[in-house]
């Protein structure tokens, strides 16, 4: 698709416009770290910040459909308790009292966890998944759950239970998926932070569509237990979504300590962000084979590559060390078999026709195909471990297309070429397969104001380096002042 500068905006958002002057005084629009600083001085209370977020949510969420389960009573109770701790000088963490939303495939005790599907319509977990428990133990204020596509297996956000989520930058368009509700909430000021998941780009691509920073961590960096069944093996990780690098790092510090119930977490060194990233050798992959990329994205990504060179990094373009066809051949059997296994154990059927077909394919899949995919994943990881002997980081577009209509599964064309349902998503799933951390960073928006993002991928365990690079990029190319007009 082309840069949709001519889209109408019947519901109220105007793509590319910024928040009105003085909007920074609204506590709902302040970064998480700024909020905590104000709590510490007594200049603002967690209760006042929450009420500002709730008022903004009441005004905007009916247009966005980002939050599908709002826990006002629980949030107010958490904010009151946080205010008392700050008054006593005993906050539980630097993020005590900061509001956060949780994606609807992550368990929050006492809140519905429908996973976007009628199969889980009535499921209410009785305990928090570990990252949520850590946020709660840090004193954070859990606002509610954010919308997802069914079983979080599609790259947009719509389902038969709750309907489509809309992009705050243009309400006619999708924020992407599967963390579409999460990014729409943060981009619109419905809480400064969100927990998302990324099984093939589901944090990084939506972040790129909404002007945010989002991290898919190394497997184990954010330990997991007490959650939903893992239908994508270890390809899917929980990660932070934020407006600023400082906020993302602060949340990751809460989430990252190792836990014995997640063996992968014990294999990683403690999370740390270097003060200065140093000169990095960056492999720049502007495209993958003959697969199309929207010209506006290609141009913005090339400009970002030049920006990283200007920061002193070595950036060189080369052929990709993998093909899109190779990643799809791995991802297909894993997702098909995982969905079929889940439905066999749980019962029921997906509502989405595409997922019905995926489940049928999974039921027909021989066990040898799944073992072949697992073996291919191991080979993929060995290949990238060797590649990072010559390179420090990989730079790509975060997505091959700009946002598309909100109820449409995917763009049917990119740069005038017909593409399949994953044509927009070609740049991200290699990091999941390879077990690598990846971060999406905002770059120059399109002429109509729609956000565009780039992706940096590092070697396993290099989450801190990616955060340091993000901080350096944000200092040189600030993005947090850009807000959609809602």
C-alpha cells in the first residue's frame, strides 16, 4: 500500500498531528519515570495520576478499543496503597504507583483472559503470570487487559469477542498485532507502560506502527511461569512497550531477574545497560530478497542507517543470512502444531477462518514435520551465533508496510506488488526463531504523519546493548514529543 495521506478520519484522529500545546501538563501524558519522580517529591500522587489516566481512558478508549477489561476498583486500591508508601518514604520500586496495561494473553489474577477467542471466553485465572506478579510486587497499578487477535496468531488486532482495535494516529487503520491493544493504549496515553508478547514480531511491528519503543527480549530475560499454554515453544516472549527508553529500561529491570522456574533465565547474565554503547558493527538489511518494502519505509530506514553512521557506528549493507521462505517453513509447522495441540487439550474451535485452517493443518501435520522444525530452529540459532562473530547488530525495517484498514487482516499489496498475509511481517520472525533480542525504535514518520520504525537485533543476551543503542538514538532523534491528536 502507499502512504495513506488521503485517508479520511471519521472517528476523530488526524494522522500526523501532534498533541496540543500544554498537553505535557496532563499527568496521563507523562513518562513513567517522570511520574515516579513527581511521586517522590510529593508534587503528584499516584491517585491523581491514575484519575488522569482513567479520565483519558473514558474519553478515548471507546474510539480505540484498546483496553477490553478495565479494573478501576483494583487500580484505585493499588494507587491508594502506593500513595501511602510514597508518603512514608517506602516505595516498593522506582515504578511504584505507575499505571500499566497487560495484554490479554498474559494472566492477571481475577481478570478475564479470553485470548481473543470464544474458546477462552469465560477463563479467569486465579494467579498472575510471573511478569505480572513482579509488576504488582513493584507497586505498579494494573489498569486492565488490552485487546489481541484470536490466539495472538495474526498481525492485526480484531476478534469476534471485542472487535477491532484502532491506531491512535489514524482511527481508520490498525495498530498492527498481536500487541495492538497494548501499543494503542500507550500511544494514546492510556498508561505509560504495557506488557506485550512477541512470537514473531508482535511487539516490534505494532510499536513501529504507533511511534513507540518495544523490546522482544532474549528467551529467559523475562522469566515466565503460571501463564497460558506455550503454543509457539520459546519463540514467544513477554516484553515491555513504552514511549521512552528510560521507561522501557525501568520496566525491564522489574521484569528481568532470573527465576528458578524458568531455566532459560538462569543461563543469562544479570540485565545491565552499558552507559555508552561504543562503536558497533551493524549489518544493514534494507530488504529481504525480492520481497517488497513500501518506498516511504525504505527511504526512512536508509536515513536511519545514515543516522547510525553519524553516531559513529560502522553500518554496512549486505545480503541477508536467511530467507523469508526459510523462516516461514519453520514458523508454519510450529504455529500449526501448537494451535492444534491447544485445541485438542482445551476443546472448541477458533472463530477466525484463517485459524480454523491453521488448526486443521496442524492436526494433519506429521510429528516428523514438527521435529524437523525444531531441528531447523537449532541450526538457525547456531548460524546466528556464528554471524555475531563478524557483526554486533542487525538493522532492518520493523515492518514492510504502513498501517492498513483496521478490520483487514493484512495489506494485500506492498509497493504495488501482491503479497500474502505475512508480507508486511517479513523482517521480525527471524529473531524469534534465532532466539535473539530485538528492539523497535521510532524514526522519521511518513508524510501523512504515520509512524515508522526500525528494528535492531543483537546476539542472545544483548538486551542491555539494544537498550543502550535505543537511548543513544533517542537522544539524537527524539520521538517522545510526537503525539496523535485525539
